[in-house]
């Protein structure tokens, strides 16, 4: 059976809230999904999941160092994530704080691994973003993203 994994780094709790919302939506859509902070996740767990969603706060227009370091550890898994579903999300303190560059950085790493990344023609096209504490709009976008990821994963990994 297909499974999902949501990995995040969060200092303030904002990115964690987004991660939990996405994982909950994936579970409700029928894809068994776990949600873990990056410091509690082993790289080998990526091999077991069919959908991998990664979230990071934005620091200087890029992901937080624990997320970047985690992806650095995936080098020896190159080619083994090929065909898995990938998605990303981010939070920042300010509008124009670099959320999209952070998401695109994460998506670039996923694409290099051969992962399948689905955009969204509505709302947050690259992935959910939050400015400060996630509000109703952000929660809605996270729920939508989690549902879409689950549906795509279940379609591809019957």
C-alpha cells in the first residue's frame, strides 16, 4: 500500500502547523502518512514512502540549514527516489521574504532525484506559503495540497 511522509523544520511552530495540516489531509484522503520533524527523520525513510513532502521556514531566501543538510545526506540515495511524488511548502516572516525561492530550491532537489512534482493551477502554485502564523487561507491551501498529493499518489501507486 502506498504511504506518505511529511518532513519539516520549525522553530516558531508555523511550519509545523502547516506540516500537520498537510499530513492530516493526506490521511483523510486515504494515503497513510506520517509527519516528522527533520531531526527525527532518517534518510532511509525516504525509500519507504511513495509521497514525500518537505517544509521549511525561509532564511535568507532559502531553506533552513537542517533541511539543506538532510538533502545533502540523500546524495548516496541518488536514483532511488526516482518516480516518487514530491512537494514542498514554506513559511516566512514577511511578504517577499523568499517563500517561493525556498520552495523552488526544495523542488529542484526533488527533480534532480527524479521525483514527480505536481503544480497547482489554483492558489499557491508551487506549494503552500505562510507569512507568519498560518491563517485560514494557509490552512485551506495546505489542506488542498495534502489532498491533491494523496490523490496523485494513490492514482500512480495503486
